[in-house]
C-alpha cells in the first residue's frame, strides 16, 4: 500500500464509514423497489450519472427519472423479452419487467476531501431473478461516486459506472 493510500485510509473515521454504508443500504433498495422519485431524492438536483465505456450520461434528476422510468420496468409484469441495453434505449423499452433485481457492492474505498465532498469507489454487480428463481447477472462494474452534504444529509452529486466489458451495452438481458 502506498503512503498516499495509507494516509487516505487513516482519514476515514469509523463514523463516516458506517454513515456511508447506511447511505447505500438506504439508497439502493429504493432503486430495486422501483421507487424512482425517492431514489433520485438521494441525488443532488444537478447530479450526473454516466455509464462507460460506450455508455450514456444523464444530467439532473429530471433526465435521470425519464431514463430510469423507461428502463426499470415492472416486477409484476411478465418477463421482458430478451434485449440489450443498447437496443432497449434505441427502441425505448424496459428490460427489467418481471424481474427482481439487486445491487451488490464490495471493496469500498472512501476518500474524504478538504472541500467536504467524499469520493467513494467500489465494485458492484447486479443480479436479476425471474419468477422461476433463475438468476442472471449484468457485467461487473467499478462505480465512482462523489457524495456531498446538503442540510446534513449525504447525497450523490455524481456517479460514474464503468463496466468491465466494453460490450456491456450489447449484452443480452434476461437470457433463457
């Protein structure tokens, strides 16, 4: 471990670490439950969310809500037809219909900054379970968030999701 990494790791207090864990433990179930308006309230009004490589960038809660509403689908509907993320965007269709999906985070590196922001880098995977109990996964990712405080609460100002596969947008969702 480099001296810079050791120094950064020493600056993270147990209280901040637990607060960030609790933040994600509260934030991500909102997305999993498709409570999109509440989920987006955990982001700043001028937030950004970017998927790379060959991905998309969305600016602000309004644009994020429009995008997420089109993609997140309805768990009570029959399972969506097989599609890719790229095709779903081109054809403006949901690809999570009929699926329960979960976000799994690991290996958080928390870096508080002098300006009060907190950078959080972690690895993530998304699992999707259909009505028959079959589980599939999206490509693994590295996520880099910038968290800020507004009225004492943590909010996500920016999120960059980097997929481990350059062809992630062409991966078929919901394969048989």
